[in-house]
């Protein structure tokens, strides 16, 4: 069964460093997302991406964050200067169609980011 | 703004028991609601998606219902098994957004053999 793949599974970085989290969405999907979950808290929406541009972003997704689809398969989340509070599990997701048409989202296994 | 609440936060049952997990939401204009399963340290697996025009969805031993007027959804698990042990999350879209799902905090289910 097709799945969303995320690498690395764990990332440790020093505060102030840049990190890039990588995702390979399901191959024929057109809509891509990043979510995060701080330990013990709810899963939170960060950003949605379609047709090579951001469709929607949350208040969390400030200027320190950026997303990119550099080729036909990868979807990346970059944090330019990490802060302690960026420590969380980051989930990538994708869907075939517009989720407002009641389309399921498929999630990856996540990247656990630890900022020291 | 959509708020999603799940009760109970944790539930422990003996194997074989039927159980119900509850989810409530504040925006009745919701156009769908999804139930997910999350295993420790793992991603989210979509279990069921109920469209606003539907009242129920079934998949195997799982049955999810949606009552927009009361702002509630339930996930019914029949004949629970130890392998059902996980955290179950419900999520609804925020307004007319594309993929901005608002999640509940989840119900952590433990099924004892």
C-alpha cells in the first residue's frame, strides 16, 4: 500500500541551527501538508501546499518556516533558526484531492525534532 | 474557530468488550470528520471519514457516527482486541480550509488480554 515517507525519523540540533525535514508524499497525490505535535499536546496544522504554492498556513508557520517541493517527489520543511520550542514530532501528510471535498489525509510516521 | 474535545482521555477495558469513544466539536458547519489511530512514536492512520451528508461509516469492527446538530461524533469499537490499544484522535476541518484539520487531544485506549 502506498505510504508517506519521512526522513530522518529523529533529528537533534542545536538552537539557532537550520534544519530540513524531508517527506516523500504518495506519488499521485497533489495536496501536501505539515503538522506538528509537541509532546503531550494536540496535533497542530502548520501549512498546506498545492500547485507549487502555499494554500494556507497557521499562526505557528512564521518567517522561520518555509516549504518547498524541489522536484516531483520530495516535499521539505525548513526551519531557519531553530528554537527550543520547535522541539516536536513533525508529520507530513498528503491527499489526492482537495480535502474540502472530504478527502482523507495520509500521514507519514513523523520526524522527532529535538532542539538543544 | 473550531474546537474539538475528546472524552475520556484514557480508557482501559478487558478484551472482547464493546466500547465507545466520544468527540465533540463547536462548529456545526463541519463538512467532514475523520477518526485517526496513533500508535506510540508513530504517525497517524486514518480509520474513517464521515462526510457531513452521512450519519455513519463502518469499517470492519469500527463504526463512526456524526451528529452535526449536537456537535458530536462517536467511534464504536466492537469486540475489542489488545491490538486495538492505541490513541484515537478525531479531527475536523477549520472553516472552509484545505487540509487545516483541528484535532482533539485523543483517547488513549488500552485493551487488556
